[in-house]
C-alpha cells in the first residue's frame, strides 16, 4: 500500500518552486541524484543510494521521472506520488559494471527534453564518471552546475515539515537525557552509544525515529579535541574525562541535532570558563536573531559576545539543517560565518553550533532553532550547562 509522508499537493508545490528556480537560471532539465532531494520532491525512501538512481525534472513537465535499479522500482511505487508511467527501472547489467554505465540509461530519458541540463556537480551523489558519461551521451546539450538548487528551495520549511522536526526534537531530548544519565566512571563507552542509538530508533510512545544521518558522535578524553570522532569501543569512561555528545534524531529523515558536554569528576577551571562563555554567548545570540538578518550578521554578533574572554571560535557557528540522508544532516546551504550574505527567512531551521576544540579537549553546547516572523524559537528543550558527573 502506498504511504505518503506529505500530501500530493505539497509535493507538487515543491516541484513548482524548483521549476521556478530552474526557469530563472535557464535550466531546462534538472538531474536530481541526492536521496534527500529525491525524497523532498517525490517521497522516495529506499536504502538504495549505493547504486545510481535519480529524478529527471524538466521546466515544463509537472511530474518528475524516477529512474533506479529495477529491483528498487517497487520502492518508488510504494513511497512516491509518481504515476506508473513516470517510474523507470534499469536492468541489473548496469549495476557497478565496467562495461556499461547507468548514465547511459539516464541519458536515454533525458535526450530530447531540453538543451540545458543541470546536476549538482559538487554533490556526494554525482561522480566524475557520471559527468563524463553524460557528456559523451548527450552531445549538443550544455551541462551546468545546479549548485544545490533543490537544497536552497528546501531550506525554507513548511508547517508540516516543521512538525516532523519538532517530533524529532522530542526523540533527541530523550536520547540526550539517556546519554547524560548513562555516562559514569567505569561504564563502557560502547554501552552508552548502544543505548543512545536504540533510543533514537525507539522514539516516543507515540511514534518512532529513523536511523539518523550521522551516527552518535560521543568522543571522550583527548578524542574531544576533534569535532567528529565518536566512541571508543574498547574503552570505559574514566574520572577526568570530557565527553562530547552530538546527537541528532530523525523523523521521516527530518532531523533535530543537539550537542552537550559531560565531565566526570571535578572540571578544570579552563573548561568551566569556556562553558560559561559559550553558553552566555549562545543565549544572547539567540535573543538577537531576527528574520531579515544576514547569516554573517549572526556570526558577527556571536563573535562580539565572546570578544575579550579568551575563547576563540575560528570556524562557522551554524548551518541549515532538516531533511537529510547520510552522511550528514546539514543542507549545505546557509552557514553562519563571515561572508555569507544569505538573508534569514521564516521557516528556516538552523543548528547554532559554537563548538570549541582545543589541542587536548573540547566543549560543545548547541541549539537548533526555527526562524519565525518575530525572531527565532528553540526547537529543543534541554538544559544548557556543563554536566558534571
């Protein structure tokens, strides 16, 4: 039985917004290969992105074409709003073959639909071989960089999308609470990670969660000096450990990320000072955020809050998030950093992430927030503090 996460009308409106952007840029045909973008436009949801699959959307046709491995075609029938004549499965001989390439099949669907084709040339899901094959097969067609066109459209969320993010937030709250409660001297790091992962899928009494785009980031001790290490499967927590927790639960692939820090024992003065500075600056910045601000202005305000404290944050302090598949929950659009001129609009969801990573340890305390008509609102309700165990 077909299951749509959103109404067919909402999917059609998304397609129209993408086509408007295509028209403004002179793009006649858009090749969509990012699984999150495929999901956004059609609802397609299958763990099949290890083989080539995608959507072909023209500026004139109101319904995209889906193509993928023949054995995955039923996934398109079960999870998308697309009619049967817009679903194309290719033979298994194309799969990971050195004799024939899947883009030859895609080119047969693209040919004759326009003279200008765009794809995300810097995307995870579009390779150099894919580009070379399309160039060979589509002689006379200009191939452009879509520059994450769909990602920018989906950076502004609908009311229904925000509701799924809020549901994911409830799961994140429970997963974070479980992590903080579990971390103690002598506990296996693998045990804490296993419990958190199970909770992210278990969800709430009313609904479950998806596998998040990022595995729980839970480094300890000196591993906290790096932003994206996770637990050590052969280690138990020890007195004197700093433990970073960056957890993002998901509901129908809509994420709600959150970071906090735990210390086992008596925290050193440097860590206490850092936590106070970061948490104070975080609170002040969220109070200042307004629609109409540029992304770079938010970062500049944050920097003014920590000026003179001895705490420095050289990297960006936030990014747009939402509907994502592996390998991350970021949308690769808005970044809170100098030079980003993006104007914040109601409906945008941003993870404010002022993580600090020094040579021997780190500290994290973040907040995901929603831009509203009046300012912004936090999406997660969890204490902002350095948790001491």
